[in-house]
C-alpha cells in the first residue's frame, strides 16, 4: 500500500474496513492541502509582483460575493455532501459510481478507487506506485505547510511570502526566536 511505512502508533490500520476510509481520507485531504497551499502562496506572490490584485488568503472571507455567506455555505454543503456520499459509495463498492446518475449515457472507465481517470486524467496516465508514493508525500508535506502558514499568520499577522521576504532581508534578526521574544 502506498505511503505505508509501518508507523501506526494509534493503531488506526488495524481494522481493514476503517483503513480503506483512512487511506482515501489522507489522499483527498492531501490533494486539498496541495491546492490550499498553492492558493495561499500564488495570490500573495502575484499581488506582490503586480500581476494581479487580490486579497490575502486570510482576508478572502471578508469580501462581498454574489450571495450571502450563509447562502454560499448551504450551497457548498449540499454539493460537497453529494460528492462525499458518492466517494463513500465508491469505497464501499468500487466502480459503483462510474455511471452518471442523471445522464445514463455518460460513464467513467473502470478505475482504482481514489484515482478517477476519465476527465480527471486527460493525459491518461496510469497511477504507478512511485507516483502514488510521491502524491502522498507531497500531500503530507502540504498538510504540514498549510498548518505552518496558519500558525505563522496567527503569530505574525503576515502571509508566508511576506514573512519569507522579511526573513531574507535580515536573516540574523528576523527569526522565530525574535518573533516569540517580541523583538
């Protein structure tokens, strides 16, 4: 199994049924974290160099959108609920969700759970064990980076790129030690 290094201090892998869910949860959360980290870094970098002008990731919720935040939450909840139920069905019965429930003439080719293929794989790459290992490693790193960015913003009030620029401008005085000591 990809990503299995034998480290399981909490015994989460003991139940094979739960393990299926945990494997898929780590895969999906890693993918979301990779998108999230890119969504935190790229807008900040592009705004700093003048390509676009968008708010920082921590201010995105303060913007006015086409609908109220509660309406957007309900819509998001319904859509994600549908997607997660379909994903759960695919984990329990692999291949059961390849057929479109509304448009019966559309279907995805048979695939491995967690690697949908079809429109999600336009270049038709086969998921090799090496690619799966790399995706999990990058997903785990992105989950830690996301957590680090959130903690960093809560401590300094700045984004990761701005903190990096500040540190590189004076590496001996802009460190974590000075940040926590209040200097």
